[in-house]
C-alpha cells in the first residue's frame, strides 16, 4: 500500500527507472558557465556612441562595375 507521500514510478519492460540527479546538476553547471560567459562578454563590451541624425542625410552610392539596371 502506498502512502500519499510516495510516488509510483514505472519503467519499460520491467526495468526500473533511473534517478537523473547528476544530469540535472551537470545541466545546471553548464547553465551557470554559459551565463557567466555572457555576463563577462557584456562587461567587456565596447560602449559605442550613437550616430547623430543631425545634419546627416542618407546617400545612395552606386558601385562601379555592377551590371544592374534601374528600371522606372
């Protein structure tokens, strides 16, 4: 008889199920490693200055040697 605190675990072909505690631990360790690298990358990132939109206009530049035709 099972009490309410226990969990029934079923396996296939009569085999017992395995407890994957180590798998979870290694996954957590990989996650911690990944986020540590991402934090490090953010800390080392260059703080780029934004281009000011004042006084600059977009310019269309045609590359010489291209074989494209502009059809109107």
